C-alpha cells in the first residue's frame, strides 16, 4: 500500500520524498516538531501543541504555520491512508538557506506532516538508567521541541550500552529533568509528581493536562529519592509507559493507576 506525506501544502507519495540538501533542518537541526494523537481524523489537543510550537517559533524567529491548514492536511492524509486514529508528526524547519549559521531573511519554512498507526498493544514496562549526560535546566533549548536531539540520542545510546531501554537526564544540580523523549512521572507517598520546568523538564502536553486536572503536582526529585518511589512512568502525547527499574533498583508496577491515567490521557 502506498503511503503519503504532506509537504509545504501538497500531498506526495512517500517514495517520492525529497527535501533540499540546503534545508537548514537537515544541515543544522534548525527547526521544531510536534507529535500528537488524532481520533476520527481530528487532533483534540492540537491547540495545545500549537501554543507550544508558537513559543518555539518565537524563540527561533520562525513563522508559525497556519493551524487550519495543518488540520486540513491531517484530514487529507487520514482519508488517503484510510487511517483515522493514529499519531502525527508536524516538523517545521527554517527551510533553504545559504552556507553558514546566519538564517536567511525572510525565512521560507519547510513544513512537513506525516501520520502513522498507533502500536497494536500498550507499551511494555521499560528499564532505565541514570545518564551521565546533563540537561541544562536554564537553557532555552530545554523548553522547546527542537529537531536537534543529540543529547537525547547519546543518552539513549548510553542506555543501550547498559542493556536498558531509556535514560533519565539529570540537570547540573543532579535533580531529575526528564527522560530522553518523555516526561517523568513518579508516585511518592501516594502522590503523583513530576519534575518542574525549572529543573529542565519539557512542558509536555500530557504532563500539563495531568497537572491541570489535579492528578499530578510538580516536585523536584534527586537521584537518591528514586529508590523510595512506589511507581514511575514515562509520559508523552502518545503513550504512558511503566518503568520497571532504574539502574539496578526494581520499581512496583501499579497497574490500576496506570490504566486510570491512560483512560484520562488517551
């Protein structure tokens, strides 16, 4: 079956994909992305994702894509794939530019939308390590969804070296920030908590919804406190995943709470 993608206002078969070799997203990681779920061809939390995208565009001085255009593109892709429940990734780069670091003025962004089916099963519990690589809590790049994810990549490779699935990133003060591509949730003294933005956590959409609903509060966590937890999860806009162990310490798997959180989020 032929698959398709939406690029700069037009639908193309995936086997005809082509982005300029001068695109700054490819050359320099000069761009942003958002990943979100959709149901019946609609993305119920797209407004939240666009709010975060707008903040990133303001920081990078990029034009913000038109939300209505993206909604139309999503529906087009759903109809062409006959896939109405799944995940989507929106990527926005600065587009083609001259050699060097200075951006072109004005920017002509490359805007790409792709969709995929969701996994058939909920994710299995994962093993984590504490990464030796630090996340800069005060860096503006820690608070936007940049297409440059090299810190997360080398941390994930480090986890693989230790036969683990993922890694937790600490900030310079050794507080937990987040995992390589997920926010971190933990059950401590019967209360669901998550590291604050000030500790280097990305302002995740699912994370924000849990806080707004009163299901979760922000609280700093040190690596020493991880061994007292009554459960822990990785959370994204797409999934909630139990953590079975951190380093050599095994964690409980509160299945009832896990299912309750999934029902609320997804």
